[in-house]
C-alpha cells in the first residue's frame, strides 16, 4: 500500500515523540470524531511498556479456535502485512468467546511478521514467549497471556476488526504506548505533532503553577485563562 499524503517517515518519527494520551487529547481538540471512539479500552494491556511508543499503519486479521483448516494461510497474512508499508501494526481479533484459549503470537511468528515490517501486535486474545519477544523489541498489546498455541486458525486477513472497543481497518494509522492504542485519523495526522507540542507546552505551564504551594484559586484561574 503506498503511503497516504504526508504520511512519511519524518511524520512517523515526530508522532513517536509524544505519548499516546497526548495524541488522544489532540484528536479530541480537533473534534474530528466522538470523544468515546478511536481508542482501545482497558481490556488490552501493553506487555512491554519499556519498549516505548509504537506508530504504524494497520494490518488486520481474524482468528478462532478450530481444528479445521481455513482458506487463509499465515503466508497470506504476511503478504497482507507487507502491502501496508513499513512500519505496520498487526491488529488481530480473536473471535472465540472468551478469547485467549490459544495464541498464534509468540517468538517465531512475531519474528516472521517483523521481517515484513510489522513492529507490534494488538489483540483482544493472548500472546506468549514474553521474554523472547521483549528481547527482540517487538511490541505486544493483548487481552491475556497464554501458554499454548491451542487450535487457533486464521479466518481471514485484511478485513475490518474490533479489538478492545476499537474498530480498525487496513491502512489505519495507530499510535500506542503503555496506556493503550489510539487511531489517528489520516486526514489530520500531519497536524498532530505541532498541536501536541503546543498542548504539552500549555500543560507544563499549568503543572509548574500547581507546584507552587502558595498558589491561590484565583491565580490558577488566571493561569488557565492565559493559555486558552
């Protein structure tokens, strides 16, 4: 998939300079979607917060537990990942209820995904091989951790998925860190870094004012009014 306008390596690097909550706040301020949409809920946890922030275009896959072979192979998934361009974040919806009985996401498969530009996986299901995957620098955001493969099979790749309350389509732009995952609307992505920098500047002023233990309510109101 060719890059959309303004979605170049420099923009990706600038986006990585900000925490995901700041990116979410900027998107709220731009009023391009409902404030209750566009991010994962607390059911999806970052397994390796020490690895820092992840930014990439989404590839998608759906899986379920079944002993029957399906029409989509792991090679088909790798081809789909490669089509999105680098870097890619794979968003995997586990269709089982409850999800996480088995997992396809461990050291070997994450290594193969990484060879084709994937830098992290986001799933409502399970992951495993935590120490090995952490050492490789591959990000994992998941609903649970599981010891075995189980009978997980790929249902399809490249269709819209829903993980942790976030609906994702192939090519969506994702930003993730220890707090979770937020989707960055493509039409405002280029505006986010400058807006995030300005937001952080204003927040630092408020935090600095609040650390003055002689601050009065009136002074705080005046400080807030001055940066709006």
